[in-house]
């Protein structure tokens, strides 16, 4: 017996819709590979959510969920970071933007808050990116002790080998 999917179990809720809570402002307008850890950008939160920001400045890091609004199509198999020296793997084994639901998540440092503007460092989102949600990084909840990862992950920081 097959389990019914979400749409079958909730026919009146066949689609899931999100409203952005804010928008990224950044000097970068193209989604290129770069050292995002050094990038400082701003998240402008919609004014109707300002009361929801109370206390956020008590956290050093945030988890930011955002829509990869410029991603086109779905690739079921990819070489991570388009590197042919890395194995061909399924999209759910990577952070490719070419996904059924182009949603990304990044943990970044909160530099400062001014009203509805959050200055952050390390957010890998381009200018105009819709922000879906923001959560505080909580070490007891968000840290994994001794995670297992694919062996190719360790090769990402090294220069590509000739294919």
C-alpha cells in the first residue's frame, strides 16, 4: 500500500506558498563561485515584521532561508560546483541551486541591526534575493557532533584536478 503524498492528503492545500519576509541587498548581482565568507550584505526586512526582530541582536549568527529566484531547471545528477574531477551525484547530495524547490540555507554572522536592516557577513545570496525566513543559530540545536560526509567534500577547498 502506497502512502498518499501531501497533495493527495490535503487536496485544498495542493500548493505550498511562501511570502518573503525581506530582501537581500548586496554588491553582487550574479551567482558566481566566490569566497562568500568575506561578503558583507544587508537583509532588509519588511516593516510589518519589525516586532518579530526583537532580541535578534542577542545572537551572533543567523540561519537564513532564501529563494534561489534565478535558478532555472532541475538537474537530477550533478558534479558538485560543476567540477568534473568530483563524482556525479544526485542533486540531494549537493547544494546545487537546480532543485525542485530552489530554497537555500546559510548560517551567517550578524554584524549589526538597525531597525529593519540586518547587516550580515557570509550570506551567499545575490542582490534582490527574496528571504523566506530567519532563525537564530542555537549551538545546542544546530551543531552536529562528528558528522559523516562524502569523501569528495574534502576536495572542494582544493583546486580542481585535470579531468
